[in-house]
């Protein structure tokens, strides 16, 4: 169970500074957090959702964690735009008995986005190999 408030370095910005979030709503298998102190015109949301499909050995769970931030366009200084980032896991829960493989796959993804080479430091500034590719649209 996630806490009601994320205020002890669970979420950071690109400079590595803490951002605090408060639980806004919980409905079925969806949870929304809102940034504490956000501007009403610029919502900053952290969302978590789960959906299960299939049955038996073919049962799968699709889980998504995402962040969405509404901000003013830097092109015309009046148009609100939304930037979104998500991590999605599609796990064959009907055919696995532990989280060993899903944990490994998630570690692969996080390390690819948040590090470079032999680094053991987590990079929040978008300079990990995967982050650079996502931000620049490069291969």
C-alpha cells in the first residue's frame, strides 16, 4: 500500500531535488497523486493503474506508473501543453510464480534510463543512455 503523502524523497526532479505529492484520488485499481502546492493552471500528476486480462495461464496484468505535467508552451507563452512519461509492465501473472523475471526486466529498464556505462550513480538529469534516446528521439 502506498502512503498518502510522498514527501521523503520518493519523487525527485531532474536536479535531484525532492518533489512532494499528496494522494488525490483512489478509484478501483487507479491512484492519482497531485504535487503539493501546484498551480491549479498547471497540474502535476503521478498516476498508478492496473488492469488484468485473460485467465488461467494466459492471465496478464498491465501496470502503468506515469507522470504528467501541464506547462505553458515555450513557443508562444500562452498555450498550455502536457508532457507525459510512463513505465508500463505487462506481466504474465497466470504463468509465473514469483516476481524474479519482472523485477529483472524492470531493473534493466531503469538502469538503462538512469545510468551510463559502468556508472553506479542514478542520473536524474536525463543523461542516461535510455533517457537521452527518449528525450532526443534518437536511436
